[in-house]
């Protein structure tokens, strides 16, 4: 199981939100330094989200992402405000390992299919963010009536292989992930499911592993020193 430290970008800073609330922000400083820290502690992949881009519908922290790529030697997955094939191609060309599509997958699933056909299913992952198991879009600010499992199966049918699943109510709360909903996706699909939102302790990672997830995003738990990435990798890393 892969452990993926998160770097959320807002106004060119590394931040954490609580339950996706853009008004409840904790700043953790320079994202370049954080990327170097996670690399030094053993990460093989970083999860980068442009929060400004997710809300505004356009990539806003491109220069920071490009600088991170130039400063470290591990892979990045990047999401937030990516809406076109040209944006995807540009990010892949500057060295991003794979692209996370969120809102656009809901609004234009044909673009997801085109992206998979053009760039390959290994390069396109879907960020499936929910409230009450209904899909949320536009930086988590809008909740649709779309059932998460139904949508996941639809994505599977067009060739998606990997989903990053977040219950927004759990994100940043340090109270564990929503195991029931995450397991519903693991058991109900053939997708690789990466759990996100709420990891607080090493035992939470064990629970994610036990239900069959392929990976887990680690955010606030690392930033608030609930445990170290190094210890987590020793115990659970692939």
C-alpha cells in the first residue's frame, strides 16, 4: 500500500483546510520545503492539490508546482482546476507523474475518456469527493445528487483504474476515515481505491489496509506530528 503525503496549495502556501472550508485555513509555510521534507522522509509520491484552482476552475499555482518538480526527485500527482486536455498535456510535459481530475469528471465525463485514450489510464486518476456519499464539485463547495458508487462504476466503465476517495466531513478532523463508505467502493468496484481524509494515527492506516485500499493520503496527521512519515512507511509502506 502506498502512503502519499499531501501538499495543498493556497496563495502559494502549503495549507490544510478543515472539512474543505476555505475560511478555516492553517498555513504550514513553504510548499517547496515541505516537498523536500517528505522526500527526505521516504515518500515515493506526493499528492498536490491547487485549492485556488479547484475553487476558481483554473490552475492557479502552476509556478509552485513547476518549482516543486525542479527541486525534488520523486513523483507528483496534481489536481485542482484542471479542465482541459491541453492542461493535462502541459502538466505531464513538465514532469507531473499523473493528473487528478475532479469536477470536470462530473461535468464532462467524455473528457475523462478522451484523456485516458490519449495519455493512458495510469496517468489519469479521479478525485471522488463526497458529502453523505454524494459527489461534491467546485472545490467541495457544491454537492450534487450523484451517488458515489454509481459514479465510480460509471468511471470504471470508461477505463478509469484509480480513484482517490474523500469524505469531506472527515477531512482535516483527525478522527479516522469513513471506513464504511470507503469499503463500499472497494467491494463494489474493481478500481484501485486510495483513501483520503481523517487519518489520525497509525492504527487508522492499518484499518485502511485491512479493507483493501491501494493507498492512503496523509495530510493533517503529518503536519501536526501525530506520527512521522518515516514510521508509517516502516510499518505499512510498499
